[in-house]
C-alpha cells in the first residue's frame, strides 16, 4: 500500500494533483489507515498513469473518464460550484468560506 506522496512520486505528479483527480472523480477515494492516511494499491498506480498520460496529451479532465474508462463517476461542475467541492474536502477552505459567507451583506 502506498501513501499519496509515494504514489505522486511514482507517477511524477504532486500530491495536490492526485487530490484534484480524487475530487473530480477520476480516481476512487482510497481507504484510509488507522492514522487517517490514504493508502492506495497497485491499481491506483495503473489508473493514475493512464490519467496523467492522457492529461499530458492535452485532454481536458472532464473528458478523461470516457477515454481511460475511469471507474468513478466524475463530479459535474454544472450542478455544484468547485468552491463547494473544495470546501467539503479541505477544512481550512471550509472555514474561510464560512467566514466569508457570514461577512457578506444580505
């Protein structure tokens, strides 16, 4: 089992890129160990290599599932804003978004 950093190093991308691929539904969310760390298996290396290869060829992320046969359903950018997706997965963004929303005039 690989950590997100090990997976990123193997694929030649950043851990942040892998999180984006998870958020976009291109890679399935891996199981987490007792410490909360993501643990990916061998299939994640194969899937990520396909995604990175196609993305580097210039294919937009939204079209990659149809090309790579990704197992996850991509999230739609039309039914919910990207900020909301990010806010759900990143506590600091969620906190900042909540503060910004509460300080807006009504």
